[in-house]
């Protein structure tokens, strides 16, 4: 969380605290005008919370994740062919979908999961 967001939440908490104090003091001294101040502070506190919750991350804090696919054994990319049409597949045709490597053939458009055949 960035500093501006934290400051807004702290200010809102302080305003809500004083709002409660003002509302409790109404019963002690009977001054009803404190209810107006308490209501104004409560509205300001909720506006601060609303804006703090809607603050977006700056563009420089966006995290990019790079996933490298490590194919096992003696598999080379020039030997991988489409199961449907037999056209060769390249590295750009393999994408990770829900944690599994998926292959989409650029020629026929067929998509299937890349699986490793048993070695025995």
C-alpha cells in the first residue's frame, strides 16, 4: 500500500474516533449541535475511505511475470508437429493456460495440451 492511501485511512479513522467522542458527549452535556459536527466528520471520513479504496497503482508499480517453459529431455522445437495437420510448431505457439502448456496450431487452429510421453 502506498503512503497516500495509508494517510487517508488514518485520517478517516481519526475522524470516526472524534465522531464517536462527540456523539458520547451529547448525552453528557445535552448540546445537540455536536451531532451536526459528528455527522459532518462521519461524512468526511467515509469520503476519505471511498477515495483511498479507489486509488490505483501507478504504472511504474505494475508487475510483469515472465514464464519460461522448460521442455524435458531431448525435445527440440523443430521436432514438434501438430497432431491434427502435421505442420511444424514454434515456441510462440505454446502458451501457459491454467498452469498447463497449451499448443495452438497456426495452420489449422487446433488447440491441445502439450503432454510428455513416457520414456519407456
